[in-house]
C-alpha cells in the first residue's frame, strides 16, 4: 500500500493533491448484487437506460484510449441517479410491511400506509419524496444547511413535508432517525448506514446496481469489455460501494477494473478514512458539490471501500465547476457532483506526479475510462449561479 498524505482545503493550483491509493484492491472479491433489481427497474414507468456518451476530446486530454460519461441527468423522471436506490428500497420496505415483516419481494398490498422519512443534501430526498408519492405514501424530509432553496422547493413540490435543520448533513440524519423512531407508522429510508441500521441502506445500494449493469451492456455495444478505470463521486460512499460490489464480484467480466472515488476537499470523509484505515468523521464546509457534502462514511459501505477501492482523491469547487463547463461544451449537462468525476480523473491522471498515479491505477494510452456524471444541471441550482 502506498499513500500520499491527505491535505484538505487548499484551493490553489499548486496545492498538494489529496490522494490515497491501494493497488492490491483489484484482487479483492465479493458477492454480486441481486439480479432481480434491474428487472424491477425495467418495469417502472418511464424507465430507460441513461446515456453513455463517448467523448474523444477527453480521451486525448487524459491520455487514454476511450472516455465514456454515464449521464444521469434524466433518471426515472428525475435529474440524478438517486431514484434507482430510492425506488428499490421503498419497494422492499412496502413489500416487507405487506408481508408482515417477512422480507418478501413480491407485490405491495393496497392497505400498506407508512410515512417515509429521510435526510438529504438534495437528490436523495427528492427521489424518496417522488417514489413515496408514486407508491401512494407520505414523506418527511430533513434538509441541512447549505442546500439551495430551489432544491428544497423541488422536494416540497413532490409532496414531502420539509424540516430545515440548522446544522450539518450528519445532524440532519440524526434528526430524521429520531423522527422515524418516534412514530410506529414511520420508516427511515436513509442512504447511509450505521451499526443497527443497515438493511434499508443495503437495499438502496442494491438499487444502484442497475446503473452498472447498463454500463456493461452499453460498453459491449461499443465493442469494449471491462473498463480500465471507473471514476465515482462519493458522499457517504454508497454509490462507490455499489461500484465495488459490481466490479469486484466479476459481474463486469474477468478483466480487473480500477475504481477511483472523488470527493470535495471540504468533505473528504472517504479519503480521510482510507488514509487512517478506519472510519473517521471529518468537519465539513460549504461546497457547490452539495450532494457530496458528507462528514461520515456509511458503516455498510466502509468494508467495501477499505478493501475494494483502488484510490481516492479530493477536488475543489473550482475544479468541479471547470469540469462542468467543459462537459457542457461537449453536450453533457452535469451538475457539480456529476462533474466531480471528470475533475477527479484530471487530478489523478494529469499534472505533477501523474506517472506514479497512472501506474498505480494501471491506466495507459489504450485504457477505457468511465466517468459517472451522477446529476444533471437541473439537480443543483448552484450550477446556474456559477455559470451566470
């Protein structure tokens, strides 16, 4: 294992790159996600695989063979990937209630009525509210400081009851958990886990598996097998956990794929935890990458990230904004969290020390790189403000 020391919060171009690498992660293996998740999503109204756009100009810039961007700007009618996890988890919650807590995955009884409670930085809360409405349920969403008022309004317009929390995302999660525990008709549908609360976050992670199954099929159509590198934005690490599960279970094929997580340098809990080999909470500060503004790694995700994630990097708001502008110029509407993947790829594959980082990731001039653009511009009003 090799490590470059973690340094956060310095936005200058000459800053020391916040970086961690563990090259032997590609030898780790795990069980695959359940196959029925994609079948469930395929049956949902409005389902279609999101686009996988090839961008030759980025391949030339990054010095690789091919670059693809998975564009999650329109997913089940919402401008971010979160609907995949929320829909599958709520389906499982309601099925379990209808079956008397037996955990079945069958149909949902018409008499099931619950209040679905969650905390959010924006996209997850809107997805829970939307799916609650579609399933005929109520929702209550706790929103921490730093979430744009327009994003809060979008959640409210889905029919959710909103509670504004004058604190961090972690505080909002605590408030949501307390509220759900206080009423027998309530269920917490949170996309982060802690000891004693892991079943529902696990279902959310399973829901994300559809995204990676789509990538496999789309790369196959493009004549590509397993990608050489997949770059994943990380908040609490649940999407990164889904990536590790997919690529370390052999679901994408036998060739090893390197996995790189990207976080804001003001909220890099995954990077800090990897550097210490134990989960740690970090203080957070304001960032335009609001959906990644998380100070604590999900307990469910942590073992997967510790053992199966190749590398982690942190980027600044300015780097994310530049990446969003460049993606827009080639036809991809990415919000700050989605554009973080390109910013992270640039940080890892170019600049001072890039040769060592590329070697650690086994990325060369013929490699295929996949960037996950997890939200569109409509998901994050900060985009319009920074571009105006």
